[in-house]
C-alpha cells in the first residue's frame, strides 16, 4: 500500500487488515507512518505489517527499499495509492515540486507495477493492481493541472494494462476518489 501512512491509504490498510491480509505499508518515513503501523499492530495482532519509509521523488531510489522489504514474500495485491496535489497556476509553482508530483502520482506507479506484475506473471500467480485516482482528471482544474493530469493518466494506464494482464489472471482496477457529502433529509 503506497501512501499508507495516512489518509485514504491508512484507511485501506485498516480495511485490508480487518480482512486478514498482511500489509506492506510504503509511505513517507514520518510520524504518520510510525503511528499507523503501531495502531495496526495493536488492532490486528495476528496480521503481519511491514513498513517501508521512502520518498517518491526524482532521484530517490525508493524501489530498492520496496524490493528489499518484499523479497521474501509474494505480493499479489498492490495499491498504488500515494499521491499529493500541487495547487496554483503551472507557471507559478516551483518546477521541482511539480516534478516530485509527477514522480509520486505517476512515475512511481510504473516502477512499482512493473516490478510486482513481472513477479506475478513469471510465478504464474493471481493478483490485482489497484490505482487510486480522482475525479479531478475529468473536470476543469486550472489550479491543479499537474495533479489532474497524473490522475487521468493512472486510469488510462490501468485500463490499458487490464486488457493484456487479465490473460494472466492479474487484474488491474482503478478507483476514483471524490468528496461525498450526505445530507440528512428534513421533512
């Protein structure tokens, strides 16, 4: 689970653990990751948790850490969930921050997916690769152009990979996260 230290990723980690899945949590190496892993271990003592602290940013060798943490296990369920948003007009945002946004939201998913899907196919294992996306890719977002484009890209990548890899019983799934507000009906 990338981005599993907080937010949607942490919630998905708890859901997976409640269903008995062992979870490898890849996230920023910070207090959120440590706290989430601690809470998971207390809540689900019979489930194994591994944490991989890393940064999905240009020039960072995050794959080396992920591979080392998973070399002795078969990973058959991958959640490409990590992501963040850079707001503001493209010309006013720092280029380094925009490139880090692309690495985290898009490029890292290619590296992670390539590694694990290659293992699944070569070992003839069933599996599922999940991509967390956003409806931001489908609406005008001039203040978040880079974010929106990376999220639409993940859905396109997922749908094209699904066509081929489903032959190997490795499924690709894209989920769009959106803000939902439930209003209580007043009579």
